[in-house]
């Protein structure tokens, strides 16, 4: 399981709150692991390993998100191989 603890108070209701949630979806899919986000003023959420937002708290309000997170036995191609494809692309472009 992945956990993200964030202080989104700096962004005061801007689109950055939505960006943090969307980036969480990408991290969950990239790692094939469930992700829980605890944000003090942004969106708290539970995202499964397929990138589905299973539960989401309110924006800039107090709320509770209950998550039943289990093990996900799938492996992630990115975690197995790392950033070497990006390095190869950089070398070719150079």
C-alpha cells in the first residue's frame, strides 16, 4: 500500500488540489498498489491499484474516508524495470 500525507493548505482551493488527486491515480496505476491520501485541506481519498477512486473526501472541509485496503499481488512493469527506457530515449535524442 502507498500512503500520501500532504499539506494542501498552501493552495487554498486552486486547481492544484485536483492535480494532487490525479497524480495519486497515476502513482497507484504505475505501482499497481492501492493508495490512500490524507490531506488536511485538499482531497483525502482511497485509490485502488487500477486507478479507480473508491472513496473521496470533500474539498476544504472536514470528512472521513474509510478504506479497506488489501494486498494486490500484481507486479508493476515500471517497478521491475525502472527508468532505463527513458535513459535510452534521452541517449538517442542526444
